[in-house]
C-alpha cells in the first residue's frame, strides 16, 4: 500500500517533466529607436565640392564593424554643415533627424576637433534659444590633419557653464552618438 | 508530531482528574529547562496576560501560579538571551508544564545560533530571528543579513541588493522562499530577490559545503526564508508594525493576522512601503524612491494527525527608482561621471517621484504542501508550486519611448517535489527525494530592443538521498544528489537580416556531502564538512548578448561553456563555556574548476554611440577561502558585547590574479546595555527588555584586486556607527515594542566596493528610524 502510494505520487510529481514542448519562435522586436547612420554633409560656401562624413553600422552593436567615411576639406574655407541621422535597419530607412528636431531642447551635438584651426559654430537654436547643432558652420584654416568627434548628448544641462558655447565638460546627460572621423585639411 | 524542527517543546502533563470547573482553585505549575545542556533555567519571567500577573522561576527552574479560575490563558516566557515564547492554555484541571527554552548565550543582537534538532545540525549556519525581521521591516531581504559573518551585499544603489554568502551570489546561491527555490532573473547583479521578509519568521543562511536537499544549482550556500507553522491557538492574534525612516522619508507598514481553528488555521501578512529620494552625506540621490505592496496568505489544516496540508500564496510588487545620474551612455560618459564631484542630474529637492531609469517587478507564488504521516517515524511530503516573475526595466529614451520598457521578461516556473523521510534504529534518519522544475522564460517584444537574454524553456529534475545518524556526541550526515537539466533556447542573431537560431542543451550534475559534528566536551564542538557540487552554465552565461545598461558594458555569452564544479571544505569550532561567553569560528575553502565569470576584454567595441567595454563570459580555475568569527560575551552585569569578523580571499588560480567582486574583509561589533529586570509601572503595564545598543561596522578597503580589473580603484576603508534604543511595553492583552535608531550616525561620506553605483555617487548618509510594533 505504502509503496503503491509513493510510486503513484512519484509519477504525479515527475509528470510535470514529461510535458515537453518546444519554445515558440520569438517575435523579433522592431528596433525603431536604433540609429545606424550619421551623415555630416559639408557644403562649401561660395561653391565647390560637397564633403560628406559618414558613419554607418547597419547591424548595431556587435556583428560587423562600422563603415566610416572620412573626408578632405579645403584650407581657409567656410562650410555649411548639416547632420542627418538614419535608422537604415528599417525599410525604408527611418529619419531620426526629425525625432531630434522635435525634442531639440533635450538634445545637443558637440563638435571637438584636434585641428586647432578648424572651428565649428552652431547655426541653429531650440525654443529656449540654446544651440542644437543639427546645422552648423565649419571654418578651416591652414592645412592640417587630425580628427573630428561628433557627440550627441541626450538631456544635457544646456544652461551649465560653457555648454551653449559647445564645451562638453559640464554637459552631464548621456551619450546617444559619439563618432570620430579623420579629417585632412589641404 | 509534525514539528520536525523542534526549537521549543512544551509537554503537557495533566495531574488530577477533578474538573471542578467553577472553583477558582486551579494551579499552573512547571519547570523550565535550558534546551542545549538540558538543565533547569532560573530567572525566567512568566506572565499570565489575562490575569496581569507574573512570577519567575526559582533556582531549580520551578514556578507556580495558584488560585486560578478555569478558562483560556496566554502565558509568556521570557529570559535574557532567549527569544520570548508564548503558550496558550485552556485550563480545566491543575496543570503542570515542562517548558524547554532554546537558550543560548549567543542571542545578543537578536541572532540565535540554534542548536537544531534536524539533520542540518552538522552544517554551519546563522539565523535571523523574527524580532530582527520586525525591527528591520523597512529593509529588503538582503539587508537583514548584512551584519552576519560571511554574508555581504551586492548593491545597486540603496534600494536594490542581493546577498553574497562566502563570495557566491546570483546563479550560485539558492534562495528558498517557504521551501520553494525563488525563481526570476536571479542572474542580474542589479536584481533584488522579490521576497517580503516580513512574511518570514526566520531567515537562515546555511554556509555548509553542499545543500543536497535543495535544488537550484547551488554550490554550497542556501538562504532559507521560512514562515513558521501557525500556532495551535484558538484566538485571533496579530500585529501591526510601522516604521518611519528620515532618510528617504519612508513609510513602512506591515501587518499580520492569524488564527487557528481545528478546521482551518490561517495567517495573512501584508506590507506597504513608500520612500523617496535617499540622501548621501552631502546631496540627494535623485530618483532612488521605492514603492512596494505585497501580501501573503498561509492556510493550514491537519486531518486526524495523519495528513497535514499547507496552502501558501504570495504576491510581491515593487517599483524601484535607480539613481538618474548612474544612467550613462558610453565609456566617455563614464569617464565624465567619474570626474564629477556630484552625480549628474543631482537636484536640491527631495521627491517621492520614481522616473526612468527604474525597475518594476511583480512576483507571484502559489504553493501546496502535503505531508502524510504513516507514523511518527515515517512520512511523505509532496509539494507543488507555481511562480510568475514579471520584470520590466525602464531607461531614459528618445521620443516618448521612456514609458516603453527596455527589458521586459515574464518567467513562469513550476515546481514539484516528493520527499520520503524515515527515522529508524535509534537516531538514524534517511531521506529520499525527487524535485522537478520547469522554467519558461519569454521576452516581450514591446521593448523595441534585441533582448539581452533569450527566450527559453528548461526542465530540471533531481534525485537525492541523505542519511544522518545522531549518536551521543557525534552527528553524521552524508548525501548524494543527481540533477538533469534540459534547455531549449531560442536566440535572435545580431546580423542583418535577423535570424532565429535554436539551441538544445543537456547537462548532468552530481553533488555530494559528507558532514560531521563532534561534541568534544559539553561546551565545545567541531563540525567538518566536505562537499562537491556541479553547476551547469546558466542561460545568461551561455547566450547573453548586448548592452547591459548601468555597467555600460557589452556582455557576450559563450555557447561553449562547460559545467563548473566546486569542492568546498569547512571547519567550524564552537565553544559555549557558560552564559557569559561564546565563540564560533568557521574556516572554509572552495576550489572551483571551470569557474564562470565575466572577463573584461582588452579591446573596446566601436559603435555609433562611442566605445564600449566588452565583457565575455569565460572560464578559469579559482579558489575562495575565508574565515568567519563570531563571539559574544558579558562585559559586566548588564553590558554585553558582540563581535564578528569576516575574512575572504578569491583567486583566479589559472591566471594568478584576484577574482573581481569579492567582498572586502569586515568587522561588526555592538555593545548592548540591557535592563534585566522588568519595570512595573502599575498593575497593568510593565516595561521589559529595554536595551541601548551602540554598533559599529568597519569595512576594509578591498586590496585584493588589480587596477586593470576595474574602471575605478576600490573605495577606501569606511566605518559606520549606529545607535539603537528599544523597549517593550507589556499590557494585559497586548504588547507594544518601540525603538528608535540612527544609522551612519556621523553622516560619513563613503562608497562601498560592492555597490555598483560607487562609480557615480556616495552611499547613504545619516538616517534615523522610528518603529512601533503592536502585538495582540
């Protein structure tokens, strides 16, 4: 009797284990927030060749390495800079620039170059009169080689000291984009 | 007969047959014994609540109450160094009681190192008492264990923490909530166990070499969170506990109600918590509020002393804010944060608001346990349980997506277990058991982010047997366990286009234990444990893939990981010469083969958001060894002292470097002044067990780490001081306990090595807590 009871309870207890099934296929999430591509288009003021710096990482973090296109700028020249952000993992590609523009008070781009003669000035403003950086003016000086780092900070402290002037040190917030290009001025 | 863990035994011996029910001439008398040496216990205070009268035991432990009318009475027993006990009595005849109190001199600080009567006796352990649980009901489970030797906390800010025992946590540590292995996303270093400690009557940490009876892939240590059985007591009893904490302005309300009737015994526990931004020494820690609501229901019934049934259900719901300034983008942000004096986003104002980043977790448990007694020595236990863990984590996101979780996981777990116990041939005890666990883990695609850990189902089944023998001076315990795990995993590839890749894994694990305890003399004992255990790689170790926010690192699992194994040896020495002194020292060593850990890689990974450090799950050989010392003594008359010391060292023996995230060495000490004699104000009110305590926790700098193993050097040594004053007011029908305490009394600025937010902010500053507990 005892043995029978234990045996039947054992079967009951392990029966859970016998209900075997395959895990269903997961639904692949729609990564609409992803930014895959940054294009910085520099149009020379007064005519000349347009330069496009681009950073493209179609498969996001990991996987294949990003494709970085650097550029050569003319010396002593002013350019109108325009930034474009895309999510090319979606088809058709989604324009993230629009999202940034809608939330421009919560975003700011920072431009940092190792070339001392290369200056970048903001040419746009959010509703509070603070810079955003979607459009900018780039001025080159003498021939030089170096890098340009473009950073997009989400929720920066725009009123902190130096931030409106383009200094990132006191910006707080967190980085949404940080890309570095090699630049040749000749 | 159902009580296998007898801590407190009451035997009723009825003398006299004359039930002269209307005469108030009955007597209650008896004798109280100390459980450990089994000698009479003098100066035990005994109080009959209904009559508001009390007495104490004499030299021989005897007491007597005369001229009592028939009726229902509640007797409370209290003694220095014992937890207070209460007995209900329906008096119809002259009654003699024989009372056994679990008296050890080691209860200062409210932790009783128990002389247990079950087969775990040969394994080292520490227990947190109900009193400590009530006084710290504003804390989470892990915090209750913080001051125990050999236990430390892995924290993520002030509100999220998980216990570390002898250097092991997460996947390597099993937490049993009411006998059921807590399921959920235990792998996450920033995930607290979802348990309301107020529902428990004791929390026990087993620090032995292997816990054969408990499944869950543990490599030695187990934390048992246990409600006790409902007392055989026909009146409604309950308590309300309220705690206010100045730091965070937190309100914490707990209540418990219970009643026994022959047809059904029931108990309900409820907890509500709300607190806001905590404050470090010099600034607010913005967005560190906590909200919690939980309830637990326990039902018990026994059928003709043959079958015992318990139904337990609990719901735990919490929202936890995470310091806003700790949410960063990439490595450059981390460097900026490290250079900043105060965390980013620090505000001057206090707030109860909980915004992103935050965690929102619900955990539900339902359990049915039945125990069938063939006879006193021979019983069978069947447990069936289900759990649902729902975890959502929110980060700061663009374009209104902050309200969409970045991690959303639902995990269902079903447990069943069958255990057969037989006592035979004078103190032999044999247990045979089977446990089965099915876990079904699913990501909700609402996140719009590729999941960090994949969807999976795992089936786990184990068989175990333990045999113990209790001789006069020696206890033996041997055990063997086999576990089989089958994992069915569905991952999503990283490439373009995304593909679904399936994996199937099978693992076989063995564990074994050899434990012995020798009573060298009446007051000294030595315990020896040797245990071997295997743990197969967990899902996160095999398949993690992606950014782990908060550490701002990319974590990559490795599908080729092998099962890790560990051999743990412990040696414990206890000496309890008299009620004025006791000491216990526990030495342990654990040797790992194929130890799985997150190894920081030399190269950073370039993404559009900048560079990220990469951590890969890798394997190595390692060892962890340490020493826990606990001592308690009477300084003079009413002054008592307690000292604890924990030492631990972890080493990667293959690469000859330290293991990261190992607890630093620490001291804990307290001095208690206790007013021994109850103070009677009037016939109806009495003040008992008034205590003034000064405590101190010293955590040394973790020197056992290389600079290249972390972003930031370990923080320096810190020392925290606290004071606490507590008292119990005894009325005829109820009891009120009040306490006031201050933690981090000197508002010290400090950071803790095991707090993951030490990169960003100081730890919590001064906090004053006031608590009132009403029991009836």
